[in-house]
C-alpha cells in the first residue's frame, strides 16, 4: 500500500506530503509497527526516517497521535493509533497520514506536535490539593457506584489530544470536561470544584483552543470514547461557578492572619 | 474575573450568551408565526392584532429594543467565536473528513447570515415600508380597514368594532403576490428552520442541560419544532401563490363600512 505522509523538517520549515511504498507488511502489525518497517527501509536508504510520537503502544499513555485518512487515531472507534492494526486497511490503499493539526499544538517535526498546552491546563486545576501521604482508609469517603462509574468514564481520558485534532474549531472542551468531570464527581474534588473549572477553562482559552459548536466530532474520535455529556456538565459547572464566585463573600482575614 | 468579564470574555460564557439570546429569538419567531397565522381568519383578526401591538406604545419599544439587543449579542458572539475558531484550527487537513457533525451544524454560519439578510428585507418590507411601497399598509390604496367586530385579547376588548386601522391583511397578501418575494421568503424560513434544528439542540448542551439519557427526545422535539415551524411559515406565502388567500375585495371593504 501507499503511505502519503506529511513531512516537515521543523516548525518553521515548509511541509508537504510525500508518498512511500509500504511493503512486506503483516495484517497483524499495528500502525506504528508498520511505520517502523517503513522507517527501517528509509534508514537503510540513508533517508531521514519519519518522526512520529509513541510510548506505551498499548493505548494507555496518550502519546501516539496521527490523523489517518482525516480521522485522528485512524478508522476504529475507541482505539488509539498504537492499537490500530493493518487489517483495518486493504492492499493497494492510499493512506494519508498527517499530524494532529491545531494552532495550540505547534508542529515539532513531521508527525510530532507539541501538546504542552494540555499540561498547562492540567497545572491550572487538574488535580486536588491534598497532603500527599499513605492512602487513606478506603471506606472513609463513600461514593455511590453510579457516580464512581461515571467518574471512571471521565478518568479514562489519556490526554492524547485527538478531540482537539478532530474538532472543526480545535476546541479542547472534551479533554478539559473529562478532567473537570472526573474530579467534580468525586468527594475529594469538591473543595476546589469551582476554582478548578474556572481556572482550567481560563487556561484553555489562553492557550488558543477554539470554542465548541456542539458538533461532537471530538467524542467520535476519542480513543477512550469519552462522552460529550461531560461538556454539558462542564458548561453547567462553569455557569454555577461563575455566579457563585461573583457573589461569594470574602473573609476579612484573607491574608491568613500572618504578620 | 468579574461577572461581565466571565460571560463576555470566556469561551463558555459567550456560548451561554449565544444560547440565551437564541432562546429569546426562538420565543420571538414562534410567537410571531402564531400571530401571523391569524391571516387565515377574518381580516379583523390580523388587523386587530397589529393595531393592538401598536397601541402598546412604549411597551412595544421595550420588546423591540430587547429583541434587537438579543440579535446583536447573538451575532456578536457568533462572529467573535467564529474568528477565534478559524485562528485555533491553524492549518487545514490535506484529507478532509467529517465523522458525525450534522449538515445543519456545519451550515450555521451560512444559514445565520442569510437569515440576517432576510430579516433586513422583511423589516424594510412590512415594518418600515421602504421596499414594495405600493402595497404598504399605510400608503397603499387598500390602506384602511374598519374593524367589523371587537378584537379581544384574553377576554378584554382591545380594539373596538368601527375603529379605523392599518390594513395589514391586504399588505401581506399583495406583498406575497410577487413570486420572487414569496420564494425568497420561503427559502429564508427554510434556512431559519435548519438553523433552529441545530440551535435548539445546541442550546441545551451549551446551558448544560442535555445528556444521553434524553437527547433522543430532545432531537425529536427539535425536528418536530422545525418541521412545524417551516410548514406554518410556508402556509402563508404558499396560500397566496396558490390563490387561496386573496386581498379584500371592494365588497368586503364596503360591508366593513356598514
Ligand atoms: C442573524 C444572523 C444570525 C447569525 C449570523 C447566527 C449565527 C449563529 C451561530 C454561528 C451559531 C453557533 C452555532 C453553534 O455554536 O453551534 C448560532 C447558534 C444559535 N442560533 Fe443563530 N444566528 C443568527 C440568527 C438566529 C436567529 C434569528 C435565531 C432564532 C430564531 C437563532 C437561534 C440560534 C440558537 C438557538 C443557537 C444555539 C445557541 C447555542 O449554540 O447554544 N439564530 N447562531
Ligand atoms: S478526551 Fe479522548 S480524545 Fe480528548 S484527550 Fe482525552 S482521551 Fe484523547
Ligand atoms: S502509544 Fe500510548 S496510547 Fe498509543
């Protein structure tokens, strides 16, 4: 089959598609293994191999990316690129491979983009400020089964950025809403719930992601099938948090009583 | 961030503005259609209704200014969000592919802009009387109408029989006897219905009320609203073009004098 791959030497360089014949493939190879084979051949020929991002190769780290025939992570549903197998394609196919494209994900090289903007959103509020230590008694904070299951659905997000890549507006709403929803559903996340959603959305906007137009391309591309219901949930949280924070009284000793 | 800043300066805040102004506009267009369908009744109805609205005086202006503000905010948010979205997308994909976004959702900007163009013509036609002046309610030959019966709203008589009022009934019908005008109107309300199909679904998501448990019902309700809205709007120019709705004849006008 023919691979039509986006080649771009660096952020400033001009990019273009280049065709490569992919030979000696096995239908049980993953898409990344297929790229390895192509790269081996390129290396032997003395050409620069195709740069692509990967790590765990088992669908849990969120490092692999690639837009395959216009869909992030390829044709499968609920599957990352590393778990896409060559049996999903046919002999003689032309497969178009592009990087995740979004202004907030600047290109580094070929198919590798910089997803630091996601880290910045996480640093703005994707955590709970709790004393680190040994794990607390598990039954001290009861969580109803339905709620914990819903939180687990959101917690599945591996932060890959496919939602941004698939969105016509390069919006990060699905990613941010998964993080906000996951912590917002659990008791440990309550204390910082309002602050979290306001801060994460603020950072999301600052990093130059687009605005959701409720077209749900994100959840259709998500390798963890995170539901766009979490986006509605975040919109509601954001509205409530905005109103509450505007009318919340401030304590007189807001500097903590220190000297 | 303060309250105004959060709503006008943030992505979600602007979406909420879109949704709330959308609710106001939907309320208006639906109410407007219900009012207009009185054209199928005796001319007393639509003419009395128009007279009643004009008698509201300052209240009418409150409603008008509210609607204009809602429309301006809606268009402002749509424009700002669209420009940001274009910038955020960065480069285009070489291989263009849509997974599940609906046609209505992808056409929002176009349907919105054409609806705006229609709105301008519509106001110029029926409210301001700067186009098709020969049939305008205040200047046309059939400009006057004398109410035959009282026009009541919620049991109260608001326009008395015998009152001399503007003839909206014949203005609308004569206006739609122009085929091009009627067809433009039909196309525009069709596009507006398409806009509402995505808009009605979308506003529940933007306000955080939608989820998978009942979204199937929401979608059916949106579809029903849009189909009924379109058919209701189609009925008026359609009936005029089909010759089923005619302006008052001199005879009717004469009986009106009695
Ligand atoms: C006049 C020009 C108009 C323009 C340029 C315009 C444009 C837009 C755009 C770009 C969206 C966002 C689509 C999305 O984010 O999914 C939208 C949403 C919407 N529009 Fe309009 N529109 C216009 C008029 C109207 C009118 C007349 C109505 C009502 C009768 C209306 C009702 C809605 C509703 C309910 C939404 C959904 C809000 C949301 O996304 O939550 N629009 N419009
Ligand atoms: S929501 Fe899905 S597509 Fe988006 S970053 Fe998380 S796992 Fe990836
Ligand atoms: S390489 Fe880790 S998810 Fe694909």
